[in-house]
């Protein structure tokens, strides 16, 4: 998941591209109703320029355009299916192309449903469910349950059941498209001009082209990289790893560490930095690593991989800047993902991409070629399924509902399905201090009722980040059981810009973990930019809180 | 202590619920003066500024907060024991000793029963029958409750509150008497008295009722019942049904109405009923018990349909009554309603201005967090210089059945009754992702009721795993009058169950203002 928001292309570039490359004679692509001059008033500067030109050109040429489709979508993942379906519901004629189904993605394989359904959110969460049981068995001992023999896990039956579920879901997605009247074409889509897509040698013309091809795991170029697996493969291994090295400190690395640890593999996580989950709240980063260590995962901070070697016994060794760890049955890289923009014909039609292949789009998801749009991971904005859905939904409003809509990226909640999981929405403490200066921090770090009985060292950490001046709750973070479920409702409150008083006025649900968020009376620390220009140190901060 | 002296100041300061804020403020200032100066010309010398009878959720909160505001506080509580009576209680009260906490511990314990079933299709190989040791769980539960009881005592002593063990009784508007364990009586004067004695489970008056138990005993049984019959359709009945069933008992749930959980949204009641049945609980709607008979095989239970059941344990979950009988309330003029609940105004003040009451004994909304709220408002009003009444709108609550139900705001039926215009009802019924592999046939149901005119979300409910944790955040939104549009503008957390609440795009039905469906559920 990328947390950086990059709204890319500059004004001049876009206008330029528009003027140069857009085949105006065929233009009726503008989603806005005529008279244009009127509807444009509400639009941004950039749009105005570009639309006014269109209007004048339109006036000069009255030939109506004819395309095979109003919208042709390349890629039937979360963003592509959402946009296609909604567009069709709005009366547009829509086609979508997608690569053949496979659990492992490549230049030639994909599948309807995309990353989320086939090799992301869904299979990942199913494996999280499966792996969590071992923790539940341990907990249940404390509640009087007893097993004659240690529960054993059968990897192959899990993977078979998981794959059956994925087949069912990809079928559902196909039905969804079919029922919406979207034409599904299997094959590799390639853009050959601003209004034409080639799929397996057949050409389809469209008023708008949407690129929603997503991203794929990326393994850095080190000696022995051919021995490494990525998350696609890790979700569909033929057998359970006995001892696995996971390289990376992001959410994918942590989720798989939890999965394999829960299924009783020996797990080592190698992270380049001191801490896991760069970009998350610092306290959450510390807390989750500590809790995961207590469950048996071994972290190797500041250890970068340099080479993988295969031993005579078939096991792998991972050489790092600090030494070599031997005896791995598997080495997994969770070192980032890259947009699937190769062989799409983007360069030839003039769609701008940045150096790692990300398609540059404006706030309306429009690329540098006005008839070509892009949503989801291929634009590397916020790489989450619900964000791709939001971008796809907003695009349909812009193109087919005369209602230019920008996705709103403020207070997008997200979760990490590590064990324990994390849920968060809004700003981290560090971001809030930077943006607002004076911040009140409320935290709770407690042993949940379940843990007092189970005797396990499980804890829950919760945090509210509050603007001292306005009392608005800017951020909310939890690490502990049920964190993702807990955060969703609070995300509504934070999106609505509610204040700490609003939280306090809400009565708790007892006994729950979530009630802690409405019963935090005393700030843990108050951070004041005005008092000292430097960030305050822990002890000073604590004194301020007591008052 | 001369009663006369004591009465004068409080009478002077008495205010009714519609009294102006200025007057109320004045009272508070006077009160504080009294504290600081140890009495003005009219102010009496009291042993305590506040004496509290009952150290449960409301009492302990009231004591601590008042003490933090500078008041000198005494509190009395009956001796500790898991099963309550006129002479047995314990610091921590119902919630800690025989309510929320032990109940939730048993719910956790019972939930593993279902988890073990779910684990198999996820590839876990378990014995056909996994052994469950009730005695071990009970011991650990008791240990935990003892620990919490100690924590509560420490909370009080850290706050500087003086704790007395014994039975409290009101002697006059400013005087309490505590009968200690050895029979000796202590007498104290107090400027304010707070009654927070809570409530106790009741038994129905049927032949053989002595063979049955209440929730107090149910939380402390020596043995796990193999066959349990539960009478009642409220949340306590439903929770114990889930607990015992989860541990493998045969459970028959007998209730008078068509559906359990009267007062909750009818649609959600039906969902709960379906889920209870799905988990193997035998439901007996529209049924009452007429008699219990002791037999060699167990307790023979006879219903008003002439049906006979055999049980090891019969649980009466037929309601609770306020603990107000032995407080001498009538004698001092504190009014009770016909159920024995103490009548109070919006500030929790009884008819006697120096006597206040919070929590279950007032039978307003019998929930721990509400008792806390009432006690906090009391402390602020009387000692904190801030007149404030509890706000009962949009208080979320949960039923810890398996799976649980949690709701906030209005049910569809309440919304129909309380609004004039049209309502939009959004529902989502889905198979939770975990069930796709476990094979469990149990749907999660979510529901939002929206005022069509204002777009305000009036009520939200959910029945399914994690419902109470999910509803808490939603409760803030409702408390602040959030609109459906604000729900829709929130991005989901994927994959979660909770994301359904922000992705309900299509209205399930529109209920017009005039069409008010009648139900006899």
C-alpha cells in the first residue's frame, strides 16, 4: 500500500497533449452537457482551457463520432470492474478485457477479479483466518479447552479450499459484468491510438479508454533471485514452508509473517530499516513488531539481502549485509509492487508514465491523452481496493453523469492483517505535528479481557491524535484483535471531522475493546510547537499530560 | 447529628428539573463553600460531603469523581460473593462480579466451540471431540473477578474514598447507618447521599421455582449442565443459551413472545432467533413455564403447552428488580415506582433534595456505561460546578449472543413511531468471508434506518461476528447526527465486515410516513 498521494500531470503538459494529439474532429468525448460555456464555469482552470478549445473545435466540425464502445476498460480488477459496471448502468456501451485466470500473475496471466480477489485481499485474508486458529487454540487452553494431541494443519486441503473459493469469486465477477451488459473479452489489451485498443489482433474503438491493469510484485535484482518467491506464489504454495525468510517490512511482509507463523513455520523477517511499516504511526510500528515477536517471529532489522544461494540439501541461504542465515525452505520477497504498464502501447500513444511505470493522471484520473484514463494501482496513488473502487466510481460520474468528480483521499482508513492486526484512519502523530503543530495525544495500552484468561501476552494499543486548537480528531490508530473492524465506524466519524468532545459524549459499549476510544479522558502528552521549537522529549511531555 | 441543621441548607438549595441554570450554579457554589470553610452560618458539619450506598459501577464512579472534585466521600458495600442477596454483594457490583465481566468470559470460552468447528475446513486436524473443562474455566473466572474486586477497592482507596463493609440504610435525609458484619452499627452524616445499590435477578412465582436458578448462580455452577432450560427472551436469556450451547450442552430457550429480545428491531430479532437455532438451540416461542418438578432424572419442566422437558439446570432470566427494599426509603420520603425503582429527576435527584440515585436502582437504562454516565453527571453537578444531565440518545448496546447483536439509535419500529416523514431502510445480508471456507451457514445482517427528508441516520444494527466492536465507532457518528451521505463518503476497509456499513448503496425499502405496519411480535 502506498501512502503517498501523487496527483501528477502538470497543467501545461495536459493542454499540450490535448491540443496536439487529440483527434478533435471525432470529438464528442466531453462528458459535460452543452452549452459548454455554461457548464464549464464550475470546472478547474485546466479543464476550462482544455474544454474551451474543444468547444471551438467542436463548433467547427459537426460530424458525429462513431465508436464501437463508449468505454473500453483494460483490466478487470477492482477498479476496472467497478468503472465498467457503473458506466454500463448509466447507459454506456462498455467492453472490458482481461488476461486468462491464474493464481500467479505475469505479462500473460491475470484473471477477472484482479489482484484483490485472486492474489491479494481475499486469499490473503482466508490464509489469515486459517493461521489465526493456532492462536485461538492456545487461547482456548486458558478457557478450559483441551486437545488430546496438538492440532495439526493440512496445508493442501486449505489451499484447495481457498482455490475453490477464488474460482467461485472470479465466476461471480464475470456474472456481475455480464449482468451489467459489459462485454468481456479475454486477452491482452494494447492501446494503438487514443481511441483504439487491440486485443489479440482485433481492434476495438472507444470514446474513452480506461487503463486499470493494476500492479505486480517486484523482486530486486540480486544474485539468486530466481530462488525467491513473491506474494503471488506464497499464496499458492504446494506445501507449507518449514522455515521461511521474508524480505521486506511493509504490510505484505507482516501479513505473510503472521500467516506462516500461525501455520507453524519458522519465520524470519528481514527489514532494511530499523522498524517495520514505514509511513505508519511510530508507536504502532513499535507495538506491532513487539507483539509479533512475542508470537515467535524473528525480526532482522537493518539487514538487506545481497544474495540467495542454494545448498546441496536443497535449502536456501540468505546473505545479507550482516551475515548469512541458512536452512530456509523458502525465501519470499515482499519488497514492493510495480504497475503493469509494459506492452500496453502507452508510450506510442503518448500516455505519460514516470520512471517506474506509474501512469500519470490528474485529479480526475485523466492521463496526458484526454481520451485515456487510469484508475487503481497502475496510477500508484493509494493502492487499496476501496480506493480503486472510489476512483472507478468517480470516473463514471465524470464521464457519464455530467458530474465531474474527484476522488477524495482524506481520511481513507486502512488495515494491516498482521497478527495482531492494525487499523488506522487519518493522520499519524508525526504527520499531525507537522501539519498542525499543537497536538494532544491520547493512548491506551492494555491487556484485553481475553488475554487475562488465556494468559497469553497479547495487548491492545490505541491512539487518538487530536488537534489542540480545534479539538478535531485527526487520526485514530489501533493494533490488537479486531482492529480493522473497530476502525471502520470511527472512520465515518473522522471523515465527518468530529471532535474529541463528540467522542467523549458517546457512551461506551461494555465490555468491548472499542469503548476505550470513547473513554480516553486524559491526554498522554501534549505537543506544543509554540513552547519549544524542537519536538518535546518523552519525560517533558508526560509532565504536561498530568496537569 | 441534628437533622434540622442538615435539612435547612439543602432545602434552600433545592431545585427542580426545570430550575434555571443560575440557581443550580448557585447551589454548587454554596456547596463548595461549605466544603472549603467547613460550614458557614447555616452549613452543618457533616461527617462526609457524600455517602454512597453501593460500590458497583455507578457508586464507584460517583465516589471517585466526587472525591477528585475535592469532596470527602464514604461508600458502603455488602460483603463479596458471586451470588448476591439482601446481605451479599461486593465491591465492583453486578458488572464485575455477576454481569458483564464473568458473562463475557464465559462467552469467550463458549465461542471456541464454534471456532473449533470452523477450523476443520481451514485444514486443521482436531480430535472428533475436544474436551472442555468447565471447572477450570470457572476457577479462572473467579480468580479474575477476585482480581478486579481488588482493583476496584484500590481505586477507591487511591481516590481517598473511605470504604465500609456492611449494609447501608438511610436514617434521615443526611444520615446513613451501616450495619457491619459483626452486627455493630455505624452512623454517619453526609451532606449528600447517593444510592447506587443496583438490582437483582428475579424468579417467577411458579410451583417448584426453588429448583431453578438465576443468572447469579448460572455464572458459578459447579458443573456444566448437560441439559439446560432457560426461561426468558431478554438479552440475559439469549446470552446464556449461547454460552451453554457453545460448550456443548443441549439448550431449550422458552419465551413468551414470538421472537426473543423485545424492544430491539424486529428484523434483527428474527435474525438472532434464526442464528440461535442455527447453532443448535431449541426455541420455544409463545411459551411459558408452569411448573418444575424434581425427578430422579433431573428437573421436569412443564410448559403451558403441556410439553415436558428434562433439565439439569433451569435458568430464570425473567427480569431484574431494583435493590431498594431494605434501604428505609419510604420512611425518609424517597419515592419509588411500582417496580421498586427509585424515582429521580433528570439530574438523578430523588424527591429528597439531599438524596440522589444512579444506575439500575433507578431502572432508567440498565447498562454499566449508563450508570457511569449518570454518576459522572451527578459528581459534576453536585461537586464539579457544572450542572449537567445524562443524555440518553443514541446509546449503543450489545447482546453477547453467539454471534452477537449490537445496535445504536432507533429500531425501524421506533423510527416509524417517532418520525413523520418517510424512512429509507438499507439492509445487507451476507455470508461472512470466514464462512466461505468454514462452511458455516450463518449470515451476517446489517441495517441502517435513514430519515428520507434529512438524510440523517436514525439507527444502525448488526448481528454477526464482532458486531459490538463495529458498532462503537458508528455510535459516534449517530450521536453527532451523521447523514447517510457522510457514511457513503467514507471509504471502506477491505476486506472487513464493517465496510458494509459504508457501502450500502441501494435502498432496500422505503417506509412511507403514513404506512405504519402493525406487528404482534
